C-alpha cells in the first residue's frame, strides 16, 4: 500500500499535478485536472499502447493545449504507441502522424496526417475539414448536408450525402484501396474526381502590334463539389479563360475536358448535369422583355425536358431556391421590372434549372451594392453546399475568394502565376504578384 501511494504521487507529478491532490475527490478538481488524473491512471500499468479517446473534449483552450503537450511529452519519454480518437482536427494534427477517417462504421480514408488534412481524397474527409472553423478561420461554416443513414450491405455508406455519387455507388460496397503515395480511399471512383480540366490553353485577340494574349499556356482543374476562385486584376484574362472552359469561346490551342469528354461549343452547356455560366452583368444576361417564367424556364423549353407543367414546377422551385417569389403575379412580370440583384438571382435560377455539376460565376457581385452582393453570394454558396455542384468563381476580390474558395488560381497578363489551397496562396504567397494583390487596402486578412 505504501509503494502504491508513492507511485501515485509520482504519477501525479509526472502529469503536472501536485502530489497533495492525491487525497482530493474528483469534484474538487477542474476539468483539465481530472483529465490529467485520468492520464496518470492510464500510465500506472506502464502500457505499450495508450488509447486516448477524445482527450480534450469540453476543455478550455489552455487546458486543451496542456493535455496535448502532456501526452506528447509522455509518449516521447516513455516510448508507448498512441491511438488518438478525436473529432477535433487541431488535436489530430498536433498528436498524430497517420489518420483513419471513419463514417458509419467504415473507414473511408487513411493516410499521413499532414497530406490528408491538406489534400483530402474522400468527399467526407473534405466535408469534415471544410466544417472546421479552426482549420478555416475566415471562411463561413458549412456542414455536410443530410443526415447519417444506415446504408445497405452493398452500398457505399456515404452514398446519400456524397456530391459525386454515380449509379454504381448504390450497388457496391467500396474497398479501402491504395490510390497514390500511400493514401488509401474507399470509393469506387478512387476518391474526389476531377470534373473539369483545362491544359495548355492559349488565346490571342487581334494581330500584330494590337494583339493581346488573353490566355498563355493556362492549365486549371476543378474537382467535384469544390469551389475554385480564379482571381486577378481587370484585364488579366479571367473572363476569357472562363468562357473557354465553358465552351463559349474557342482556344487557339489547348484542351478542355469535362468528366473526360472534350468541351466543344455548347456540348456541355446545352444539357442537364453539365456546365452552366452566370455572367457579370445581370441586365444584359437576361432578356428584359421576357417574363420571369419564360426566362427561367427557357433552357428546359429548348431541351423539351418533361411536360410544360413539369418545367414550370422546376422553374418555381429554382426561384424559391434563390429566395425569389414563385407566385403567378411574380412569374408574369418582365425582367426590366426587377432590380439588379433580383435579375442576378433570376440568372442563377435559370442556370440551376439545368442541374449543373459545374457552375461558372463570372464576377456576379461586381455590379451589386455591398448588402445585395453579400446576400447573393451567401445564397449561392449555400446552394452550392446543399446541391453539391462545383463552382469556378471568377473575381478580382481576394477577400471574397478567401471567404468561399477551397482553392485559388491567380492570373496575371493571361498566365496562371500561382495556385493551390486558399490558405496557402493567400496566407503564404510565393509569387510577388500575389503579394502585391494582397497588399492592396482591404484585400485579405491573414490567418
């Protein structure tokens, strides 16, 4: 008994508690002190493996740091292995070298911690990271839409919430397999797919001394369910590149692929489940003499999608989604009767009736006042999150890109000069031009 008491005192001191606390009752200790006492208990039998289940849950920031530092110090001193179970990404980042991501009883992704948190390969992992304010301190929080549903025995467990599911996902339980660099993913599509890819794109307007190189060897990709920002000053070539990627404009050279198919003219914009683009000027982008119903329903009418009644239902639903009225009186108004913000939302509704997998938004807030622009962009980001389409957001506003984008491409004089995760490009730019953009008044706030 005396030896046990002595060891207890040593253990308490090892975890940063005074030995005198050995006579105290749990209710007399703070939450952080109780957690340290639990660590001492776990170490009392000199384990080779320590299972640490949510070690910092419900602790304040200072206590969290103390527990993390304590466990890391003890592991280094005593040499035990450690399995950390946690939903707190900063704790996972600080305490682990390798991560397994679980959902509904299944492992969906596994790999080195740093690589997994910087470049998730499974849509669920990306959703977790995007939902964490500690990882994205200046981005709005958007959780993963939907609820956990128990999947069938031969179905991907994440099927009902996945933004890139295909028919095969409903009939096959994906195996956890290596896809690259020691990374393993349980997905029949081998993880997050590249939806749009442009490579070696060149475009020059004019000839001779008056020629302008709008795009020079530009390469860009957008993955399923993500938001990419294409940023740069006016005249940098952003709109030209966006039009080439959508098929509206033809490049002089280079290739654009959408889901592996070459983009040619309106090959992807003239069908549902393809690409749609919303232009900068809402006044010229919609025919002012058409009614709102005719404007929103027109793409479906051209394709003869369903019956006229079904098309009207889809148009009404799209108007509701962009927070516009859908009653008969509003539908019969003509577009010139609307404000700029309302017409921009009508343009978005017109694009969404086509159920696009990729939406290209070209400076859609540039002509709106700050309040209307904020409402428009929050609405659009909410729709992107809930409906799962990917978005290429063209803007010269770095603060806006920081707020909504997963990845950023920086364009200057027709060239892509820098690209990567938003927090890297805007947090630690490596190119002087990006640094120059960031130095402008009101550009971005550093994390």
